[in-house]
C-alpha cells in the first residue's frame, strides 16, 4: 500500500505537547479529508463544491520550527468505503477559525492560532466559529454586578438580576436600568436573550463609573478586568468573583465561550484547546485565580486589661471566635499590635487605670491563630515596657517569619518600607506614628515606633511605585471619637495618596471613621482625565481592645478586605463587626451593617 511520510518537529515543546499536536493534526487531517461545512454565526452553511485535492488529506506543517523530527507514516487516502463530501474550504488542510462579533474584544485579542489554525473574519471561509455559547466550552468570561462604592445593600438574588433583565424588576434596584457598555450588552444578549425594552442603559465604558455615581442608587455590569475600587462588587446569591471561594459554576455572570462547527473537528479542537487543557487556542478566562490576592487590614489590637482578662478566663483565642475566618481566609493579614510582649508582664487587671501596657508572651498564640503576616509597629504603647520588651517582641515576630514596619530595632529599620509579592501582586507597606514625641521612641540607638517624616515617606512611596509596587501607607494618628475625619488627619492621609499610595489606612481609631477616594477626578468634556487614585479609610475601629463601654460607636468596627489582581488594586470589601463584650467582636447583622454604613458614608460626604 502506498504511504506518505509526515514530519512533525515543534520547537521547544515537551513530549506531551508534541503528542497532543500530533494527535490533533492526524485527526484533523482525516476529518478534513471528509470535508466540513462552513459556519456563519453558529449556523451550518451550504458547502462549497467538492475538491478532490490530495492536499486536503495532509496537515500543513511547513511553518513549524524544526528540531529532531518525529517520523510517522500514514495511509495516503482515507478508507475507500468512506465517500468524501463537503471538503474543507481552508487551504492546505488548515482549520480556519472565525471569531463571532459578540465575543469580548479582550478574548479575541488573546487568540493565538498556532500553526494548526488560521483566523478569518469571513464566516463563509471558516471551519469553526468561536462564539458565546455552551456547546463546546473553551473559555469562561466573568462579569461583575457592581454599584457605586457607597451603596448599603451588599447583594441581590439571581432572581432579582434575571427579572431585571427580562423586564420584571424586583428587589434591590427595582425601576432602575442596568448600566453597561455596548460590548457587555452584546455578550449578555447572546447568552441570555435580548433584554426587555427599557431595562438596560448603554454607556461608554470610560463614563460608566461617573454615570453610576451621578445616578445613585444605581447598578451596572462590567467585565471582571474593568473592576476598580470605586465600584462595590455586589454578591449574587452570596457569590462574588472578588472572593477566593468564588463558585464559577453557579455564578450567572460567568459567560461560556464555545466552539461551533462540524462536530468531529469542533469536539476534538475543544478537547485539545479547552480551558482545562495544557494548550490554548484562546484565553481560558479573564479571571485567573493565580493572579488574585486578598489582604485584610485591621485597626487597633491591644491585648491588655479586660481583653487580656477574657483571654485568661475564656481562652487565648476567645477574641477571634467569630471573626477568625475573615482573617485566616485572606492571603495576607495585617495587624496593628500596639503593645509589646514582656516576659515579666503581670496578670491582667480588667479595671486597670494606668495607661502603661504589656501583654503576656502566651498571647501571641492569638496572632498565630488568625494567620498574621504583617505587623504594624507604629502604635502609641510599643515603648510602654521599655527597650528590652520591644526587642523581645520583635524577636518573636522574626521567629515566626512575620514582617513588621512602622517601628523596629532603630529608626533606620523602623522607617523602611517592607515589600512582598503574592500571586504576582507586589505590595509595599510603610507607616509611622503621627503624634511623635514620647509615643515614637525609635532613634539611631533605640527601638520603638517611628515618627512621621513626610519628606522621606513621600520619596519612598514614589520610588516603590516606580519599581512596580503598590504602596500601602498606614498611620498611628491622633485619635478622634467621631465618624468624621478631622483636618490634620485629612492633610496627612491625603499627602500619602498624592505621593502615590493606592491605600491609606488609619490604624489608630477606636471607632470607625470616614472614607474617600482621593484625589477627586476632574472632567474635561465629560472624559475623566485624572481618575480617583487612592482609597483612604481614616479609621477602622478596634480589632481586639476593651472599649466596649466607651460608646456605641466604639463597639463598631471594620475589617477591610482589599483585592488585587495582576498587580492592580481592584476592589475593597468592607467587613463590619460589633463587639459583644470587652474582647470578642462578631460579624454584624444586615440591620446593624446598614446603620453603620449609613453613619460612615454620611460622614464621608456620600
């Protein structure tokens, strides 16, 4: 029997990839010998006249780079009992792929046809079409339901969202159109069907955030890659794409992208180049979990007085009983521990009057339990028990591999920024004590918290930003028992944003305080020319500290969960909590959360 000889020699490919390409190539050679129908927008089209060319029986690998050839022998013709019909229109046996206009532009930009495929804009010449659909899924494109950041409700049900799309609004934003850009409208319409008249409003992507903020309350749908901190990402049935436990399969804004065409070629191509394969015809998603990182930032920790007494009587980990999962679940956990550990620290007195504090070294177990990664040392009480206790505390942190900043063994160490990288996200932390004086004892020869040197910090933040880091600046500032930020806080926090910090966070406050995005955007002809740059939270409240009876506001607090993706700061989720006693906070109920957010958003001018 006559045989042809084929050489396959992909360059720098592993054995598994070589075998995959060979299997696909041989299979497509046989299928192309049988012929394919063209595809237009997912529908079969009349086939062109048959072409009895031997070239259709061979895979064109003339462009493949060469290494040591792998020689495979194949029959010259398919089995004689198969009659070729509707041969492929693609030249030299290549598969020709058309991308449907409804496919997201960023996905189309990421399509790499390799040597086995060619791309065409003419559906009449295509063997396969990449389009929105779930027949042979090769990608999932994730969208987010969002609202302006100062929105109190945190989520909707799937029924709310689908009802709004189909003209039966109910629940959260009944009577309000869904805002989105035109590409998002086309993608969702291809999957959900056309929206009911008047249920959506198409807005230019560049104007979407401003339009939504101007029309509050409002909601919108944006692709995951368009997330930015001025949006609040709303959950759908409790599911959210900015969370690590995101469930793609149950999320209604996970849009499948599939291959349509002649069954054998489409099935084989989807198998070889689908989202689970090692090879890619197209990007498998616009939300890659390996590029996502979460950071939780917290307020005051002081394991003293009544808090310490509860730890002695109820168990060392008692304060974290209800919120520990928030802190452990994050990739990185920040704690501002104001008080040193001391080996000679006395048994805690819950009604201690003296404002000189220390913590038993045993209490570090609580910080271990919540998976601490970064410790801020800018607190007022770090020097309360003297130099030996400060150095001992820093050694405890070093033994556990925890990074610390805002204080240290001396001034030079304490004022340095610390840097770390997680999932490709490069973060830098820098902090200081805004009161200075006896509260900031670090010097050339003495340990302690560092005073604020704004000229130095501004230069450091600019340097870190230029090196590709996302700078985060924190303060032990003056403490005000108000929701409103005060003028000296506003001045200093904004200066960090102006220097290039993406997040500025107040670690000093014993009650929650206002927030803002700064600097404010300016508009020229309706187009943002200077987007809001940093998220500033002037005070989070206590994490673990015994101010239960000071005021109702001192029982309230936030944990801020910041989200980073592909080395961009994309979102913040506020986690509100309330103290049930002198030591233990718990997550707020929905009514408690609404009350707190109303107070803080009002104080923020929102």
